[in-house]
C-alpha cells in the first residue's frame, strides 16, 4: 500500500512541497487554507461572493499531471497586466468563478477543475465556511483580514502576534479530517506562519484531529522571517508558536535548511523589507533534521503582481527527497 502524505498550508511554500512530492509513489493530499483576502482574492470574495481560490489554484497547478495540456497550466498561472478591474487577476481564479456560476457550487467547480487539469492528488479546502482572520498584537491592537496581517501597517510590523482567531468560527471540511485520520505523514509548512499554516489549525477541531492522528508530523522551518508576522523570530520561536495552537511537543521532526549562503545583494533586499534569515537555534535537538533544501533560483514577481512574494525559496526536489527519507 502506498504511504499517505497530507500537506497542510497554502501559498508558494505548499506549491513547492507538492511539486516535488508528486513524482514519488505516494497518495498525496493537500489541505488548503481558505482565509486569503488579498490581491485577486479580494475581488473573488468581495465582488463574486466566493471563497478565495488562489491557494487552491496554486495547488492544482503544482499537482497537474505532466500529461495535462501545457497551455492550460500556463493559462492557470497567467496574470493579467492590463485592463481596468482585471489587472492583477489570474485566469485560473476567473475560470473557477465562472465554473461556480455554471454548476451552482464552488465545491463542484473545484472538483471539475481538478479533473480538467488531471490533478494527481486530493486538493481539500480546510473549510467551506466564509470566515476571516483576526490577529491581536502584543500592544493590544487587533487587525481583521488576512491581507492586513500579511502586509501590516508599519507600526505593527515588528510587534509579536499573541493571538490568532477566525471569525465567525469555521467548521472543518469532513474530507480534511478524514485525510488526517488516514495519513502516514503530515507536513506543515513552509509558508507564512500565521496566514498559511496556523490559520488552518484554528478551524474548529482541526488541531485536535492532527493531535489524534497516528501519522508522523513534520514542520518545515521557513528560510526567512517576515515583517508583520515573524520579525526577528528564530526557528525555535516558530516551533513554539506553532505548538501553542497544536499542542506542546506535537511535532515529530523539524526540517531545517542548512545552506544559509545567499548573495549579499539579495539579503540586502530582504533587509529593506525588515526581513532576515531565520536563525537556527535548535542546537542538538533530536527532532531537528538539517539538509540543504533551499533553491539556487532567485524568484521575481510578475509585473502585475502587487503582493510581496518570497525571493528565496525551498527547492522542490531536495525538499521532497528529505520528506520521503522521513517515511
């Protein structure tokens, strides 16, 4: 029987993990965060009245079969650079909005899109409830909405988030809890600590289902800190915060990059955004697995993409190999 791996998250970090793992003989499922409210997702939510689709779309493209039409994969990542009202939107998000209108169900639209792209794995929204994130900072200020947390006001950027909640409370998708129960390995991260990872844990009962799972649990530590979420936060701090919501000692492995060598010009660009390399302060912790898992490729935003994206990322092949070795 093929081992079952469940990846929990959203964004480019999850995309990278899936892109590597799909080439191995495993049953792969991804539980996707559903609280994004920035960029084209703002339009999808505010003007179409739908749940966000960008993270779902990225997972679909990552898991699209190698035999699926290359034109379709390119279309789903295409971002419009012109047009009033459409600039910055992706074709894939608009396509799923159209399918939802045709079938009368966003759930059915997601499944139909996966069929069309011949997705090799299960893409599971963590919830189908329409909810938003609320973050409370150490100075007592509360911020509503994923986008406002992801790109905070300047005065909040260096402050610690002390509480994250979801309003109204969302019910976990039964497909998600079933996948967790049957998993052999559960992967959390890499990705924005609060808006890509912990946002899934605070969906009703999700944390308890993960705690009760028989699966081994792996946290992939981020390469860089992030202004507004993890400013000055070390590897140990990341893990402590994750386990605050999941439960102390729940993670079985911490996968840490040991490269730590990047062009000075690139590090300077991160410093201008108040970001830095995540300090590995895990010492001789037996759970820490150190590998060279970062990419040599430096990523740049599409000209019409106004959101801040990671320039330094994990390498999908190296990351997948390290995960498979843990099995």
